[in-house]
């Protein structure tokens, strides 16, 4: 009578059960880790740049589980200026961070010549960031959606101030034009008194 087949079968069944339990354990462990930590996807250009999180070398770009709180991401590569960004990791949440390095030497310029696809991606991401920064700026300073504005009586422009906001510049021929400009601002829903206004009387 052959007893080997049942024994072998039991061994395979036992291995299968162990593998199944291991998969379940890893799934539960990862779920717990994800809920306790923040998951951060870091993309860097060049893609072979070195990633440091709070000064610790994490190797190349990828996905990292970080403890909740503020973290400093540093990206370096020979031939490029280092770049640094501060992020906030939130438990149970996933976020994306993209950091683009700027070539600073012949080594960096040579890399760009040899990697046109990454350079194209870099230019796209820079353009995307400019657009996003513009949207954020407009949301913070909605007046910029209305000015520059010009009519026969006055002109309203703006300039950036050192607090990340805007100051207004009103040009008109005489004080009456300034008053009309103030009225226009109020019509748009803005209080002129909340801005620093530079008035330029063109009649002088």
C-alpha cells in the first residue's frame, strides 16, 4: 500500500495554508501600517536622484510610509542643484510630491542631452506647477481676476508685496478719477481700505 501520496498531499496542503495565513497577516499588517502612517509618493527628476527624508538616505524615488507630522524631503544628484521641500504626512492618507532639479554643471547639461524624455516631463511639470501656483495666488488674491482694468476715467493695476499679497495702483486725471476707481472696486465687492493703494495723479 502506497502511503507516500497522502503524506505528500498533506504537506502541500499544510504549505498552502501557511502561505494563505501569511498573505492574510501581511495584508492586515499593511492595513494597520497605512492607517497609522502617511503614505507619500515621491517623484524626482532626474529619476536616479537620491532621496533623503529628514536627513536619512532612502535611495531612489518611490513610495514611503512616514510617521504623521512634518518631514523634510531633500533630493540630490551630481550635476544638479539640490532641492528641498517640507511636507506634512497625515495618518491614513496618501499624498504625492514631485521635485524637479535644475542642472548646474556640464554633467547636468550632458544628462539633459541624453535624456530628452525626462527633460520633456520636467518642462511639463514646471509648467503645471506655474499654473497651479497661479491658481493658488488668484484664490488668495481674487482682485487679480479683475485687474488690470482701464476705462476713460481711470486705470487700476496691482503690484506684488513682500507678504505674498497685492497692492493697488490707481492712475487718473485728478481726484475724481480716484473716487470712481474706488467705486468700481466696491462694485466688484472689494473694500479699497483693505489695500495699500498708490495713487498717481496724471494731471500733475
